[in-house]
C-alpha cells in the first residue's frame, strides 16, 4: 500500500511538471501583458547620451519652414530627485518655443517643463508640473495675466516632445509591440508597424516605424544601438513634421 501511494504521488508530480512546462508561457503572457507602466519598466537606460544633439528640419509638406534642436544637457536633480535635463528649441518665422524639460532618467516621463514662447511681439511663459505618482498635470500660463489649469488622469502622463525618446528607450522592440500614450487631452495606442529604409538629410538608415491609433502620430527610429529619432510627425500642435539633418554627441 505504501509503495502504491509513492507511485501515485510520483505520477502526480510528473503530471504537474508537464502541465507547468506547457502552460507557463501562457501565464507569463497574461501576467506580464504590456501596459504603459510595464513598458516604462522595461526601459533601457542610457541609450540616449548626455551631450547628444539632434537637429531637425521643420517641414510643412515638402517645405522647410524652420528648425528644431534637441539637446541632452546633463543628469542632475530636481527637488532631490535624479532627472535628465533636456532642451528642445524650435525656431520658425516669427515664432520660437524654447522648452527646458526635466524627466525621469529611466522612462523619460516628464516631471517639469518650462516653456518660453515668442509670437511676433507677444511672449508667453508656460510651466507644466507633472505629478506622476498621482497622475496630475498643473499648467501655469503667464502672458498678460496668469492662468492655472489642473488636469487629472488615471495613469502616468506623457509629453509630446519626449514621446519619441520614451519610445527609443524600450528594450523589446519587436513587430506588433504596442503601448498606450496618455497625453493631457487625448490618448493613443502606438504600434511598431514595420522596419523600413529611411532617407533623411543626415543619411540613410534602417528604421523602426511606429504609428498611432487613432491615426495622427508617426515615428521613425534608427534600428541600431543609438536608436535615433529620425522623423517625427503629429506630436506638434502646428501640424508639421521633423526630419533629422544633424546628429552629434559632445564630450561631457
């Protein structure tokens, strides 16, 4: 009787092990299905380098109407928290927008954005404070008067300027990879659609191509160790696209 029980326990153990081997991938997919937060946790550190500078032509159709410059200045602290310090400066005819951005070193989610906008003789200052723990964005606009807007969301809040750099920092870029973008006024689903050959003024590249649903955003990122955002469409409010014309990394 004792030997029979031992055999039954052994057979039961073998059955459980076989079941686990076949079913483990399923449970892994269920438990670890990508969300915006999980995609952020999979981020690759230091793909974007301190000293990196990317210069873009600002295009309206086939016409160049100005330039934008992305610069990763340094790693620093904001209110005792480690952050990346990045600037993004767009210059068009009779318009300029200089953004100073403090973001999370791993996820590139924003903490603070300070903007100086000039339109003809008008100037505007905008301060965007992102509380990523409570999913609250506070926007303070100063022109002739001061206007404060508070936006409450249900998940971490992305910034349009940082979106391509958030995408590039994710480790597992396989076709069909998706994540949700949570902008202050609208949400999108971004999908890695294809791998394409892309030609920009800075050269020719093999690139990951991302597209949003609903349709608006398109991003091409070089398929190499640098993961450079080569072309960006639909993240700006003016309907223009950015096409890279210069890339460099300055010594620290």
